[in-house]
C-alpha cells in the first residue's frame, strides 16, 4: 500500500487509512466566512418555512426533498479535490435547512420538547467531536485534506445547525425572549468569545498559532452560536408583527439573503480572497 505523510502544523499525519489526499476543502476564516455563515443560517430558517407553508409541501415532503438535494451537493463536495466556493457554500445552506428540519420533525411530529432536543443535539455534537479528535488528533478545520476528516467536518456542521435551531427556538420562543433580543443575546455571546480569544492570544507568546486548542474551541463555539443568531434574524424579519417580527414573509427574506450569499460567493470565486494561502495555518 502506498503510504503518504502530510503535516498539519503539529505532527505528521499518515493519510493512508484516512482517505484520498487532496487540497484543503474549506475556505480561509475571514470576515467573509462569518458573513456568509450568518446569511446561510438565516436562509435555513426562512427557506424551511417557505417550503413548508408557502409551497404547501409540508414538513415530511420538505425534509425528503431537501435531504435529497443535500446528498447530491455533498457528493459533489466529496468528489472535489479542492475548495470550490459555490459547492461548499451551497452545502452549508442545505445543511442549514436540513438541520432546521431535523429539529422541526422532532418537536412537531414526535412531540419532543425543545429542552430535550437541545440536550440531545448537544450530546451528539460533543460525541462527534470526541470521535473526530480520537481518530484524527485534531479538530482544526484547516486540516481537512482527507475524506475521513471531511466526513467528520460535515457531520459536525449538521449537528451544529440542529443544535442551534433547538437552542435558538428554546430561548426565543419557549423562554419568550423574543427574536430581536435573542439576536442581540447570541451576537453578544459571539463577540465575547472573539474578544476573549484575542485577549488570550495577545497575552501568550507572539508565535501563538491559530491551530491552538483555544482557537479551535473559539471557532466551534462561534460556529454553533451563529446558527441561532441567523435564525433569530430570519424570524424577526419574516414573522408577523403580532409575533414580534417585521412581517416581511419567508419569501422576501429568503430571496434577500440568498441574493446576498450569491453576490458574496461570486466575489470570492473571482478574487479568491478566502483561499487558504498558508498550508500550515489551522483554524
């Protein structure tokens, strides 16, 4: 068996059993990354509502259709040997929708409470991270250059969306915090994590690298929290005024945010500003 060894910034990585070697399959973590991520999560909330209610597909058919589309896009993503913006971000959008639908199916069809679904997805996400680290010795998204690591990555993202949907609905609706206040709450939490990370980084050695455990933890915490942040924004824009929203509707909200995603992804495709240039820099 032909065995090749790569380096992820800390230790040699034998990829002979981890899948085919490829270029890194994720974008650089820039401001553009977080902008599109929030836009995707907002679309996930509004698009799920649009398909279920406006097109009268219902929860079951919407879940089947969106899961099938997700399977197709993930197939293309796994087949690609490098980061392709439109495939990557379309996969994120569809994962956002499917993650929302998973939570909706549990709460609406099976009657599982939001408290229970939040706990369940929190435990499942933690188990995914444990299995990922036990297998690969890293949770850095910039070490995604084998099929196995990419599988862990997308599985973790799916559960972050499901967890974010459950926790966001729990706080905004069950605890009656409201959509706009929830957006400020989750946005403030993300800001606090960001500030804490940079403070710690400034205190440590100037050679402190982005693949440190603190950096990886900060990334995943922010990634999880952007889901309820985007969902709160989407609900605030689309829901009726009597429910605390601006009553723009799911259609207008989805079109606005999909358009913003399209423009940003086209820009990044042309400029390649989010292509990783330093192969040893992890998330």
